[in-house]
């Protein structure tokens, strides 16, 4: 069984622990009352939906659509970045 199958079979609580302990935080945004956090783990990208009202993780989904990733970075201004 590969990593993704094991991850998908884990509970939401276990998935969160795996992402927070082993994943790399990429970005966050607010959306419809949720704080969405983007994590990379291995070759996969996951979105963690956190509800500040309930103080809980509502869902964790694997991102496979580039348009969703774009929404995290569309407002990032890289005009001042100097590559050396």
C-alpha cells in the first residue's frame, strides 16, 4: 500500500498529525469563514480547512487542480525579487 492510500485511510485527526509533523507549510488564506492552510508532503499538496468558530479542522483534501493553487499566489507580488 502506498503513502497516499495509507493517508486516505487515516482519520482526519491522524491526517492532521501527519501533515503538521512531516509536511511543509506553504501558504494560507481565508475563505468563507475558514482558514485554509496549504501543505506539501512528499509529492502531494493538501489543503487543511480550519474553522475558527468551531476551533477544529473540518476537512483535509488533496489538491490536484492548479487553479486552486493559483488562488493562494495570485496576489503575491514578486516584482521586487532579485535573483542572484
